[in-house]
C-alpha cells in the first residue's frame, strides 16, 4: 500500500509506504467479485495425492505453485476464500475502471513482482504526483511542494531522524536481523519511545503516524526499533541498500506505480495458468505428517503431498490442527505476530476535480479520519478517486463506528483538504481487512517487541515436510507484493531440493 507525495517526500520520504492490505465486502458496500479465476478451479473432489500442496492462493502461494509446476512438479493450491489474491483485491467502480482494495503499489528494486507482472502481461502506470500537496495541522490548511510540509517545527527532526534510520538499516542483515550487535537493545525499545528520544517536537511523532499507519496498520508504540530498522533495510534488493526514502516515496520509491488492470490481475492470471491445480473454498483444518506424506485436510477433502508450502497470514497458521504439533518456538513466534488494523476508504467523483485546482490529491493531517490521503484515480484519468488509509489508532477511533458515521468523517476530511465538492461523491466504498475471516487484518503481521531476537530465527525454518512462504517471510520488501513473490520463489526452491 502506499502513498503519494511524489517527488515530495515527507521526512525526506514519509509519503506512506505499504503494499499489503485492504477490506471486506460486507464492510465496504463495494461490488466485490472473485472474477474469472473462480471458473478455472477444481470443481470436483480433490486429487488423492500430489507432489506439493500449497496452502493459500495469494501471490506468494500462487508464485510457489507456478514455479514448481514449471519444474515438472504436480501441485495443488488450496485456498479458503472464493477468490484468489489474498491481501490483493480489485474493486470495479460503477462509473468504470478498477481500483485496489488491497495491496496496490510497486516501484524501483521491486524486481520480482515487476518481472512476474510483465511475464503475465499486466502493465503498470505511474501514480499521479503533479501539483501541490495539502497539509493540515491544528485545523490550519496549507499547501506545499518539495520534500516536507511547511512546518518549521519538524524540519530539523526530519533530517536527523531520516539519517539515523537509514544508518541503522544499513547495518542490518536482512536475512538475520537478530544477529546485529545491538539487536537485543533495539528489539526491547519501542519506536515511539525511541523517536521521542531522537526528536525535539512531538509533532514529528504525530506526522510519522502518516507513514506507520498505512504501512503497518499500527502505531509506533506497538513495534520495536529493530523491526523498523529491518523493515527499512528490506526496502531494496541484493544490489541496493534499503532506505527510508525508497520505502516511503512515490516517484523513485515504493509507491511509484500501479497496475492498469488492478493488482489482483496478477494472481488471477497465475490462477488461470494453473487451472484445475487451484481449489477455492477449501480452508485447511488439519495437517498430519506421517508415513512419508503430509496429509492436508480441507473442507473439500483430504490430499496427500510429499511437501507442503504454507503461504497464509502468520496468525492463521495457529488455527490449523497440527500433528505432530508445531514446535514451541514457532508457536510462540506466530502467537506474537498479530496482523495490523487497516482499512481503505475511497470516494469516487466524476472527475479528479482537485487537479483543476493545481492539487496532487495527496494530503496529510495530524488528526481525524483522513491522516494519509492519495489520488487513487485509475490509469484512464477518470473517474476521480480519493483514497484514505485508516489504520492503527485511527482505525480504532473510526473503524468501529457505524458505516454512515465513518463515511461522513472521511468525506469531511477530504473536504477539509480539497474543498466542499469532496462531500458529494458518486460512489463511496471501503474495505476493512480486520473483517476478512482469512486475513484478520493488514497489511502485515507485526512481531511484538522482543520477539525478533527471541524467536525470529524460526520464521523460515522448515517443519518436517512443511515449508513457509508469505510476504512476512521475505528478506526484501516484506509486507509488499514483491516480498510475497520472493517468498514464494524461495519456498519453491527449498521444496525442489527435497523432491
């Protein structure tokens, strides 16, 4: 998920960075459809046995299955939902066009998702960044271009904090952050407390929430400094060190582009390739490892596999009945990686009217329901769409309200930024990922302070015949679509070595 301050980067790049989440059909009033992928799935009994069972039909699981199939392995993907995509989900606008209810953005160094999309014929377009951004603090509205809002109270903090975060990230081994000499100290220190120690103005912490809430679905008080340093370190690739700027920026950063057909086009096309190797409406209830097989019990039957790849959100792994039981260290790790709280709220207008006023459609606010706002207009340029991420403590304040009250709060926030016309959309849709049974939140599972150093080394460790995928297991772009692809590719390699 992500942001749009374009070449303007808050704190040298606090435009929001995130790739992974969004909401529920029942919660949003949108017209969600599993689309053609559903027609290409197993419709009868599951096969008795395959080489590999992949649990989870998101980008990571489908990538793993696709790779294994290309190497000649017989695979079956079992997905609990009636659609593929996991935390990636398209929404078709009544006025025409597609927007994303889940993970949406891609950018430089996200080589794996870009290569996959290109291979599947899914094209990208640049996020709209022209014009001035809006900044609201204490009810006062201002506009700006450049890298930071016109707030002198944060300028020094912004420069120093960004430099410190980048320096810490550059020291992190993305494969094993728990090995850093300061890992235990950093993992015990919460980001909010650390920021307070590093900055002069409380406004800096407030503004940082405009990055943390969309990126993590959480506030700075819930994660450790070690997690922050590692998360930023993963915003790169084998040839480019991760930086805060790349993680949080639009132009030149993680939110630089979107997919013309919507991001769910990627998993849908993979599912079409796999055809009857994908089974929907098949939640996994039990996995038993015995007699040289892994027996995967689903609501649609049981299938045996020589190997299993589990590619679902970490907390959901604990809902599976395991025999033998998961190792205690893995159970502890998963029990302490809750999903973030995040929803996406979109207001649709006949045209992107804010562009006529010279505005980019990007906005930041220190309070209210619309802390981080972006132009979410489709590639065609119409209809116009404004997007607000409602995450972390903002979700706790507004996500639990009746839909009508939340809608009013969001539209009033848009109007404060872009004018009275924002109060009158032709469509309003929202997606709350905390209401998704098979996700339970978004965009990423977050290790609690202390967990990375105590149990983090379990994250990719195989369990008998079971291997692990999912964006949280990636060593680059964790929480993003690129991380999901990387994790699927890595799990597929592990399995091929064992078959």
